[in-house]
């Protein structure tokens, strides 16, 4: 049972992963997002659906000094829907295996963001693999770090935070199917934003080599291929579980185009190329059929 007082989620890594100063934070994010802005011609070429919202964006969640540019370029190039499903890993081990924040609001130094409780309820009703749970989120940083980007990119955004810890391919497939059903039933566009870093604490060369294998599966919209590639090559992609579920949903929703926006490693900032973390951004575009019917 979720206690009502726990439906307000307060930031736990402000001042660590990103500045707690709202003025400086907004300025930083605006700069990051600007790198992803394109001319109308470039945007139309990348996403021929015109104004159709992005179906899925994958972004990293490290300290902004390392991953902010990749996250900003990706979300700056995206067209976010008003409702954003936030899918992330569970680093803490707390809470349920597939934990949906039930309602209320999430706070950041930039203010509050409402949680779409109706969408959260739809997921739980659609498949019992989802649980209404706050414990998995209270000390988890992966979604919190993305929240200020959403607030700046779309001021009226509503979120559905989900932390996924189950490694079961069957559970991930069920998650993706339920996500697709609730998105179809929502009656308005929805964007999924998946939070993940790529390889951890290997050399820059090894990270890039392995991460490109995983990114090829993402670009091919192949959730099973992503899951197996990460496992077979020992790629320490912390958000492979939510990304697998997100790709299942994209395929069921008819997506047929994805693109990698940027790849970088922490070594490019720190200068230490021996032990890096990889960061990648990706966009899954609305299906061409949806464009034709728009």
C-alpha cells in the first residue's frame, strides 16, 4: 500500500549530479538543449512526421558535466508529448520489480511536475507485472536527473515514472505490450523517455566498440537483439531492461525508424581514457503510417 505522503517525490541528487541553483540549472539546460535544435528543413528530414511527437527518446543520466550534452542534444531534437513515460533502471534494489509511481508530483529545483495517475492506473490494470510503488524511486537518481530537462523542454509536461529491475525477457515483453496498450488507449500522443548509461569503467576504445553493437540493435528497433547483445558481450548498459521494454512497445506501435543522436564517453571530459562510462542518445520516430494519416 502506497502512503499518500509519499506521492511527493523530492530530489536526492540536486547539488551532486546537477546544480541545485534553479537559475544556473535552467541556463545550463537551455544551452544543452540548444545543441539539439535544428532548422525546420533539418528537423523535417530527420522526422518527416512534422509536428508528430517523438515516440521514444533514450538519454543518459550521469552528472551533467559528463552526460548533459548528450541528453540535451537528444531531447532538444525530440518533440516531446505532454505526457512522458519515464523508464529507468533500479540502481538501489529497493521496491518492486516493475515500480510505477502512483500519482502526486515530483519536485526539482525548477519546481514541480505532476504525475499522470490515470496512466499509472492503466498500466497496473493492463498487466499485474506493474506495481504502484514509491520505494523503488525514493533514492533512485536515473529519472530524477532527466526531470529538469523535461521541465525546460516542455513546461506543461506530465510524467509516469517507472523503475524496472526484472531481468526476465517475458516480464519485459509484457511491460512493453502493456505500455503499447495504454499509449493506444490514451487518446493523445505519449513520449517514452528511457534513462540509461552505456558501458561502465572500461577503456574508451572498448566502451565504444561494445556500445556500438548495442546501439545497432536500437537503431534496428530490435529489443530481443539488444537484450541478447548486451548479455553476450558483457556490456554494462544499466538501462538495458527499460530500453528493451520500450523497444517492444515501439514495435507494437508500428515504429519503423530510429536514429542515434550522439555518442560520447566520460573520458572526453575527464581526460581519463582508461576507465570511462559511455553515453548515448537515440530517438524512435513516429511510424510512417501515422504520418500518412496525420
